[in-house]
């Protein structure tokens, strides 16, 4: 999500692997969700809780698959806010993908990309200036 822009969020309840989640979001004209501030992070967490009924661990678009320890957003935006849990990211073997609401808590964690998780897609919406 780019700060200051209008956006829509979509959550896939059945979940999937990170690669499946990424492809599904792109197919629907968006990307896995990114956040750049506490307010955006809280919006995504609130959305998940509203839809799922609790703080479900879910995929968002952060990963360090390109270069270990360098976290990037799948939408290409700058990675400037993480809200990592204590001791994370821990750079464990193959722990290259980011989940929000780790163990239903208010932080993110790096985990193996081969796990299945619900996921949150974000899509920027164009503002109609002549409406």
C-alpha cells in the first residue's frame, strides 16, 4: 500500500503458499499487501480480524528471497516499516517470507515460504478528480 493513496484489500480465506498468493494477487490487479507506517499496519491487522474473526497469521508481501537480510515489498515499494517481533527477523534457514499476526500477536515474523497461510492482497484505486 502506498501511503496517501486510496486502496482496496482482499483476503483469501483458504490460503496458499506464498507463490500462489503472489500470483493470485497479481491476477486480480494488485500485489500482496505492503505497509509503510503503523497506521497502515494497523489497517491490515484490523481488516484480517474483521474478516477472520481473530488475528490470523497471514501472508503480506515482504520477503528477503532476492538477498538474505534485505527485505523488500513485492509491490516494489520501499521497505521502511516492519514491526518485527523480538528476535526477528532471525535469518533462519529458508525463512525468507513475512507473515503478519504471528501466533495471533501484534507483530510480524519471517517464516518458510512453503507454509500455507491466508493472504492479504492490496490494490491501488485511482481517484476520480472529475466526479
